[in-house]
C-alpha cells in the first residue's frame, strides 16, 4: 500500500453550551511519523461554530496553532 498524503486533525471545538476548544493529543506524534516516513501531510480542524463570534474564535485558535 502506498500513502500519498495524510490529513492530521489538530483539534476542534466540543459540543454543547461549553464548546471548549481542544487540541488532538496525538497530532505531534502523527507529524513526527509523517516526517520520518517522508509522507506529505496537512491539517484539519473540526469546526463547530454557529455564530460569527464563534467563527472568529475558531479562526484565532487555528492561527495560534499554525504560529507555534
């Protein structure tokens, strides 16, 4: 089997009124494994925003992640 590309979940926003942000605890392990194996990768985020304010919060979360 040949793997052409891997999408790695960076995190998301929980359900319900709390809607807490979370970072996938294994994302760095998956990055390291892709780099070791020479597999190209990208990221995805599980979006749960239902208001414009929440969209802005999620964009900030993603920007902060990418800047690290």
